[in-house]
C-alpha cells in the first residue's frame, strides 16, 4: 500500500524591509507554479512569509508595528496566492503575523494556516513557543522581540484532516521542543509542516553559532523518527536587513532521514513524494504508542513548567 502525497518545501530568500507583500506573494506564486509542474499537491512556505522578520526591531508602542500584521486572511495582497492555489490545485501552508480583535480586545499572534487545493482555509495554528525577549536589549546585534509582539498561541497543537492524511502545523522554535511533535502525533498527525526564521547568530550563546544547521536538523530528525511522521521544514533564508538567516530547508522521512534539502540561501523549491503509509513503519512498531507508552510515568510533563529537583 502507498498513499503518495508530493509535497514542496518552498524556501524564500530574504525579504527586505521595503519589499511589499504583493512582491512576496508574487515570489510565492512563482514557486507554487513550479510545484504544480512537479506534481505537488501541497507546498509549505516559511514563518512570517509576507514580510521581513520585523521582531528584530524594537518599538516602544505596539501600534507602531501593527503595519506588519494581517487583520484579515485572505486579504487584497494575499488573495492572488489563494486564487493560484485554486487554479493549480495545489494547497499551501503559510506563516504570517495575525492581528485579531476578540471580545473587544486586540491580540497579536505568530500564525500559520493550511489551505486546501480549492483555496479554502482548513486549519489555523498560533505559535506556542515564542523565543526571545520583551524589552529592548541594545547590547544585541539585533533584537528578537517575539515575546513583545506576539501572545502565546491559544489554539493548541491542532491536527487537521486534509490531503488524504492528517496534517500538523508548528512554527520555528516549536521544532526544538519534543512536546510539539508528540502532541501532534497523539492526534494522528502524519506530516508536520513548519516554517522558520533562524538567525545564524544567537546573541545570548554565540559559542553555538556554528551549530545552527546541526541543531536545526538534529531536533527535527529526532522528532520525525520518535513520532513516525514526515517533517517539512522551510526557511526564510539569507542575508536579511543585516541578519544572516539559516537555510537548509528540508523534508525528513518518518525514519529520521533527510530525503531532500535546499542548497541555496534564496527562493528555492525542493520536492519529495511522501508516502503517508510509511508512517506505519514507525507507528505500528518501535513507537507503537498504544502498546508501549506509559503516560502515568510522564505526569510531570504537564504538571510543571520548570524542573523540580529531588528533595
Ligand atoms: N523565529 C524563531 O523562532 N527563531 C528561533 C531563534 C530565535 C532561536 C529558532 O528557534 O530558530
């Protein structure tokens, strides 16, 4: 048995501060068209794919950054991407900054949506693990103000039926946390899609800068294998507004093997024929959750946020 889903990982090169959303969308449509020609039914784009990575600049007033967010999805700038999806019969995952008013209050999230082959939104995820800091830290070469500009996602790690499988979404820093994969896998996710913006320089621990590529693949290969899922991870890469961003977008099989990887720091499409039935090689054997998991022994995972050392 095979259940083949050809997936494209559509890496983007840098997006300048002055680049319009219309321009970013045009770049994504070009990749979507290339993906359709290669037989893809699903394409994954990066985190915050419509604009430059704006959390690298401090603003005292939150209203000063509101221009980077989308208050509606689709909107006039992104509608052409939805139209292209429908025309080509290719769905997509898209990361963007979401501004929403709920119960009379304004909320800001780092969000990803899943759009099916008809151009309909079938899933939404708001980033749970927000890295960085809340206040201005001028000692850094650049800021990473996700904790200032976004609230913790309030939708949990959702899995969505689509593309004849079960699809999971996560965003950037989520990939470093094993809980992300496990909570998705416990809902039957067969694919985890993830967009990222990962600076090569990590100001608090610069001695790890040379390990960015290694840590990127290390956590995702482990997550794929330990949860028997495909992982499709897509960078915004290259030198963006003075900050070097990691590339190495990749598609990882449920065995943990990298089966496709981007070779550039620019706009690039990589594809792979992902057989969703290959998830069974892991899920029905070495990591057969129903047979081998011992949730009673894992209670601390949800009972505490920080460690509790022995008395
Ligand atoms: N956008 C991110 O979440 N970036 C983080 C960096 C700041 C460590 C990441 O995990 O790649």
